[in-house]
């Protein structure tokens, strides 16, 4: 079945949609990128022409059907187009995380046997060159930004623009070959291979077909009425399934306009300029936004702070009701509109969210307080539950049924069931083909009937059909007394406080729970300046007694909140310490999507966990760290351990 054929009006390959868009949307803006302070724009006609010419250039370089071609860099239109060109020649794009170190890249490039690498700039080229001796399959490298590479050996290193220009001069035979390859593409053809974050071990290559990506993207667009008039800012890693679906899949099938920021540092200002109608961010981004708002409020006048507190208290009560078009009193509505003029609209404008019609968060659980804060402002933020293996969509929240304690109902064409052990399973057209070169893991995750095990524990509400996720199935356990241990639930409550960046809970099989905490250097740094507290480093600030007092206050408030949940009240934190370093992906403590590697952290800081449980008041420790230039070093510190007050739900008592 050729790529241009349809099944129920659905085209069967990405190149077929690119060509359709060139005809249907023609001169409509498709991509924008800010360069040197000016927004550059390309229409669908221009995109299709560029993609075809680059595909011909790749063909001339020797790109074969089935080749794996790595794409590394930040969000740039040319890299998205490169993936389209790779698909045109029948090869498979494999996007990598741009902030991955050379060693991490080496594993992925070697595992997939990449023959080509398309890199953004000198930094990415250098990382690949550093490990090229370990990559016997690597044949050619192509770069987008030529700065700094004039004196490199260009025998197998090519300028992307020159590759495209060579495609312009392609022969009739080469053009016919390209059309033949495009014609072979169908639903079963591989669209992309995305690597998992590797929370518990080495990343796995998730093979996703055209059917997986196209049907999931179409269903997502139809669910939220997303189309060619919508704008999205693409700033999340291109190797993450969320960006691939929202900035690539949905762009291709519905014509959503993709806007790429000038750099990481300009994302917020570019966000304000674009004013996207469609916005996606993991919880950490929303946590950072809330932190920035709280810091601004702390620095404002007494009158403005009073107005903020007054109107936000009202917004918390009625904002979500108004957003869901549910009835509220006339006076409450008038008061909310006054708050919109004075408080809510300025906050949304500062954050760049004034025009958001549909917003999603996913990747991990978001704290209910953070979620409710944004909805109270009138931002239609919803939760999405999914994973790379599902082409992201497992459950979604319909308008009018949005709640902070569930992740919604099964997405269109998705079936969800709960296993006997409480694990969530799904079956959908987005379910992955296989794990590359890993039939054992494929068989463990996906059964012959197409049901995929998510690894998450949860349950479906009998009256609403909404899914509630408790935690990762492997992380949910029991305390020694039999109480449920669900660490993410407590960690998210802690991270609601702007002063807390990260938290890691321990307690499975133990008498009680203890925690590691990372302070947010920006937020606590502002607080320190206002309170005339001098410090020279994260380590010095994190060990300040006043900072420990502040963190203890947050922990004890969270304990009181947790105590009110009968099922999870045993997860209160009895003892805690503030780590002397920030958890870092370069040190293996977080994934590239900032997910906590709980097992690795527990093993790496085993001496600290032991001290938390043996009653020690302090502990001396030495830790290996990775500096920005890749060098290794050690930092040493004596950490103070604090006891936290626990609650029985009504009154508090000191932890023994």
C-alpha cells in the first residue's frame, strides 16, 4: 500500500502528509525560528521543497532504507525537517538528547548502529567525534551550524545546506529512486525510534511505526480541536516522545504552527512573544513558573501582596468552576473579573500563557496545589498520562472533567485495565512495535494480544471511569507495619514549595519514612538576600541553620497534609536531611527528563540513608561529581539530620 493511499481518509506516512500540507496549506506558515532577534518563517510549500531536496542529498550520500540516522540538537526547524527527509529515504530517525554527555550518546549510537549523524553544531559534533572509535557503523556526519568547524576533517563531515544543495542537482534516476522509496511507506513502516529515559537501567530503543504516530496524533488533535490555526512553542528535547508528538506528529497531520526559540535562555521571552494557543510542559516547568511568581510576590509592596493573596484565595475557590463553565454566584463572578484585571491577567502575561486554549502536563505526576494554581488563573491546564511506548497517549482529561487527583479517561481508541497486582495496562493503536534488539523486554511489556504493562500502579474510579495513578509500581511498597508506601505522592507535595527543588523519599520495608531534599538555589538565594544571609555556594547555603529551619517547616506542613489521607498517612517524614549537592543527570541521579533514579540514589548515598535510620544527628560524606567540562571531582560535607514533627490527623507530636 503506497504512502499516498488512505484508510478512512487517513494517509499512511509522514512524507505523504508533508506533501498534502504543501498542497492544502501551501502558503500558510508552518515553522518559525527566532534568529538574531528576528522571527524567520517558512510556509508548507517551502518546507516540502526543502525536505525533498535534503532527502535527495541524503540519497546521494548513500542513505539506505532501514538505516538508523541520529539527530542531535536543540529545537530547530531544520532538524525537524531532517527527520522528515530521513523518513522520505526509508531510513529511521533516532533523536538524541542534546545535553547527553558523550558516553551516553555512545551507548545509543552504538546500540542502534547509526550510520549517519545529523548534528546541530560544533558541541554535538565534538561529542560524537570523542567516541567515534566505539562506533564502527558510523559512516557520515552532517552539521547544521558551521561555526568553529572550518579546520575539521571534512572527508566524512558535511554541511547540511551543501547536502541539500547537492539534492537540487539530483539526476532523474535519483529522483525516481526517492519516489519509489516514498511509495513503499505505509502504516507498518518505522516512523521513529525513541529511547526511554532509563530510570532503572540502560535506555531502551522504542520502535514506533507510522500507524503509532499518525493515529495517536490525529486522535489527540481531534480530542482538543487542534488545527492549523494553533501555535505551539517547541522547546522541550526533540528526543522526548512529548515533543515528537506535539511538535512533529501533530504538526504534520493537522498543520499546527511550530515556533522554535532562539536559545534556552530566551524561551520565556519567546513564549511571551508567540503567545501559543497550545502549550505542553512537564511538571518541573510549571513548578519553576510558580516559583518565579512567588519570588516576584515576595519582592513586591505590602499592598500588592495583599491584593495577590486576596484575589488568589478567591480564584482558588471559583476559578476552576468558571473554567469548566459551571455556575457560580454573580458577585463571585464580578469579583473574579476584577481579579482577572488586577492579578490573573498580568501573571499569565508574564508567564507567556495569556493565549493558551489547551495546556497539558505529563511526564510525571504534578502536585495538586501546583495544578490547581494554574487552573485557578483561568488556564485550561489538563493532565495527560502516557509513555514513550504508547506514542504518549494513554489517558486524557476531557474539558469539564478536569481534576488534580486523576489523569482522566482512556484516550480515543485506547483501552485501559487494571491487573490483579494493581498495575495499569493499556491497548491502543499507538502501542509500540517492539524494543529494538530486546525481545525479552518486549515480551515482558507487551503480550500477544497487544496489552502493554505500564509499570505504574493505579485504579479506575467505578463511577467516573477516571484513572488514578498511585506511583510507579516498583516504587509502591509497604512499611514494616503494613501501611502503604507511595513516595511520589509525598515528594510532589514537598515540591509545591518554591524553596524545594527535588525530594526523594525512602521507607519501603522500614518502620517509617525519611527523605533527601534539594533546595532550589534561585528561590532560596532570593530569600537569603532578603534576610541578609551571606553564602558562596549551594553547599554553604543548603547547610545554613535558617535554611534547615525553613525546610523543616515545609516538611511538617506536608506531614500534616499527608496525615489527612487515611490510606497514605504512614508516609509522613520522620527524619530528613538537605543534600549538599543538587541531584544531576550528569551524575546519573536523574534521567535526562529529570525523573529521579530512586534505586541509584539510594545505593550512591547509602551512608546517608543509614544515618537517617540509625538516629545520627549528622553524617560526614564524600561524593563524586561531574563538572560542566566533563571532569570528575569530589565534594565533602558534614550534613545535619533533622527530626520532623508527625501528625495523627488532628494534633502533632514530635518524632521520636
